[in-house]
């Protein structure tokens, strides 16, 4: 059930330690907000000098209050922080909100102080938010302990940035977005992001959870909590660039950026990732955090989108934006087009985009009639309406923005059309998003108040619809459980890694490690050619010229060894049976252990061109075979797997089974930072690993 945070969000009493009359101090802002609901619970102000604060008598200490206090906000200089925490626990506090900074963010000494305080709080059976946070608020319990006011609504905002929280408020207001809770995460010394996601998931007044996080703590636990939330979780995070990949030593590490990891986590956990506060607002508005009876409606199960417009330009731009957002805009079938023709006039386009071609000005109800036909079509999962709708009610009916003959009639007709659209949606509840040049017009307000997202920008409308229709694959795939930790890998060399994987069922060609010519000739007697010779203890053997392929016999093998050894002087070599490459495709399978989210798997087109083509897909590891097959079929070059230009199809199921074994091994060995098989040869008759490497932490 997670931790009990009742004392944090609905305490019986509150004290603000460090309350001040000085507007420059944070204790002033928090105390001012705390006093907004004095009738809900006792609110005590504490200032070591006593006197009055904000016109109320201030106690000089928590002890002077003379009664237990359930939640204490501490906003004092760092030197007095520990004493304030001890006083809070002594007076019975069950929750502490620590505004004071100067702990883990300040270095090792600050981290040690922070850990000691957190241990004392937990030992007392209390909870601590922060330190180095900006407070909390819960509109549902009238708890106001942050510097800013948050409009009431359904979004629980968990943020490591106060300014971003303020921006989300400002951007959300036009869409009717409000907040059930706000928590400034701070350093997460005790109460973590995971604790808060779990509690907000249980909070009935919260319809969506918005997260801005730089430090996930236990990223796996966050993913599990988000997957189990049962309500939308929208994530904005920083550090998505590839700088972290520059220090990687394997192809897998070099191809795995922070953005790839976060995207994989979001796909597996069903989290909606966003890149900016604006995009977060758009997605929250789409996923039902705003007003209206449709706010908590079900999302669509498909992404086939009909674009409806009353102008060709808007329709074309919207169709492009929809496809850029991952939606499909297929041509409508003949029967669907026939039904639309019966409702529209001759010049209307009905293929998709559906263009009223001016009919909306002649008869505004044609918008509603067309929406009804599109919603009723089984081949349409969602509708994007774009362009001038809203303009008649906004301007009195004139295209130029001013009154025109019959303008009032057009305005009235458009508002009626909006009401009819709402009625059609009630009968056939599919996602509908509107982009309008006049998003605040009376007719658009009718739609917005009914829960239809309305945007001014086409790209926002498309992004919103993409969020409402879900991702390819329909829903979260789940966060895989880590296998029990295995004994550490003692031999991280090439043959040690091969042995580790082979023991897990990963097939390899026969191979022998050799140190000299005598060992090479002995190995050549153990299996027939053609042979492969590899110089060992080189990370990228091919780049260094340390691989010789297709050596037909012992003489060719010996000659290649002498040339290679004279040039490289490697301490050891591997003699291997040459695999039959006929009809095969080379894949790469790797696992990179992310410090936040643990092992993350990568599969893609492998071989020498891995980093050049960068055709790869990611998932949390270990990867079950079914999920591995999905990843393979999501590649840009997936058509190669099914056979092209007379080539046979390869055994994708066999490849997926090997991927499961490789990723399970990596997940069971926390000492392995990077594990890679490249290439994994997939043929019509199975899969064979041709090379492997591991990098230890």
C-alpha cells in the first residue's frame, strides 16, 4: 500500500518554524499561505524572537506552543536546522517539510548531515519532505504551505523546480487545468518521488500526475509505481542529451543516450513523456485533467485519424502535424466517402482530410453532421478538427473579422453545431481534438466546457490527440522484474563472457583460445574450416584489424595469425569455426546498466555499420521473448527480417529467444556495466552469436 502520508497532506495541526514579517524571507511566504485557511486546522507561527508575525502572536519555540503539532515546516538557517528537527520530533510531529538548504546539494559533508537527519526522522516514525524544497500544497484539504497559490483541479504536480511549477500554472489556466496537490521534491532525503506517486495514485481527487524530475532516486521503483498508478503520469525530465554516451566503451553504450533510456522507461511503464512545460500542459489537457464531463473518458485503442477542416491549407498542415505526432491519416474507404458525400456538397473533399470547402460558412451545422459521420465510421479512431471553426461566433459571422449579413445567424448556427458535436461524442465517445483560430470563441468554449481539448496551435492539437490515442502497442508493457543476482563474473575476457552466455543457452560457433602457433594448430584439428581468427583483449577488434574471416584451411589460418600477431602483438587469440552467413542478417543485442533505471536493453541492426545506421530500439531488461520480437519488428529495417528481393525470411522467434537469454544474464549481473553480442546472426534456421564482450563497473 505504500507509506502513509496522511500527516503530510491532511495534518491535524501545522507550525511554521522561521515565520517572518520580512517579505524577502521564505518563512514569510509560507506563513502567509498557511494562514489562508485558519479554520481548517490550528496554524502556529514560530519565530525565535517572539513578538508578532503577520499580525499574530508568534511562539519563540515549538515547546512554547504547549500542544502537539502534527506537521512542522522548517525554514531556518542551516546552522539551526538539526535542532529544529529535534524540537519538531519532540513535540510529536509526524511530518516535516524542510525548506532549509545546504545539504546533499552542497557536497559530501552536507550529504552526511542530511542522512543523519533522515535517520532520526524515520526512527521517530515521521516523514520528511526535502530538505532544500519549496513546500507543499493540497487544495483538497486546504493545506497551503508553498509560496504560490495553485488553482484547484485534478493534477498532482511533483516537481524539482519551483519556477517550472509556476509556468505550468500559467499555461494551464486557459485550458481549465488546476491542481489537487503540489510537492516540491527537494533532495528526497526521506519521502521520495516513488512514495509521492504511489500516494497520489490512491488520492481520489487526483486525475493525473505531472512530474518534473532530475533525480529519480530508484528509477525502477518509479517506473513500477507509474505503471501501477491507474491514472495518467506525465513526465518532464532534463538531461536528455547524448553527453553520457560519449564515455561508453561498447557500441551499446555509445548508442544509448539518456533520452533513449527515459523513452524506454516511459513505453514500458505507460508514462507520457514530454519535452517542455508547454507540451506537458497540452498532454495534461488531453488526458482528462481539465474540466468537463469527458475529462475521465477512455482513450482510443487506435491511431487512425480523420482530419476535418473547412479550408485545404489547414487540412494539409494538420495532416502533416498528425503524422509527425505518430498518428495515421489513412484515406477513407469508398463506403465512408459515399456517406460523407451524402451529407456534404459537391465540391467537398471526402478522402481524408475531409474538407467542407466553404460549406461551413453556408451551413455551420455541416461541421456537426460530418463529425457524426466520422465518429460512426469503424475505420476512424479519432478526429482532428482544424481551422476556422469558432470564427463565426467570435466575429459575428464575417470572414474578415467583422459583422456581415447574416452574421448573427452564422454565429448562432456555429454554437448550435458545437452543442450537437458534444451530443454526438456522448453517443460515440471517441477522441476529438479541435484546433481553432479562435480558441476562446463562444462555440469553442462550448466544446472545452464539455471536455473537448481546444488549442490555437495545430501541433498542440496533434500532440494532444496522440496522447489520447495512446502509443503503438496499446498500453504499458510492464516493468520487468530483475532476476536474482548471480555470482559475479570472474573472467570478463572474451571467452569468459562467451562461457557465461553459453551457460544460459546462447548458441556460439566452436572456438578455442590460443596463445601461440602450437595452440593454433591444435585448435584447428578440433573442428573443420573455414576458420575465423580474432585478436583478443581489443575492445573493437574489427576497427583494429584484429579479425580475419573465411580462412579456408590450416595453412591460411597460420599465415593470418603470423601477419596479425606481427602487427598487433595481442597476448591471446581466438580460433573459431566460420559460421554460414548465407541468408543471414546481423543484429546487435546489448544491455547498458543505467545508474537510475538499472539494466536497459538495446536491439538493432548489427555488424560493422551499427553506429552508422543507428537503427536500434530500447526496453528495460530483462526482455521477454515476445517483447523482443516487438522490438525487432519496430526497427526501420524490419522488412529485411521477413525476406526481401528473393531472400528468405529469418527466424525472428529464435532471435527473440536469444535476446531474452542475453538480457536476463546482464540483468542478473549488477557488476556488468555493458554487455553486448554483436553480431547476433539470424538465419532462416535459427540464431547464432558470433561475438560478445562485457565491460565491468
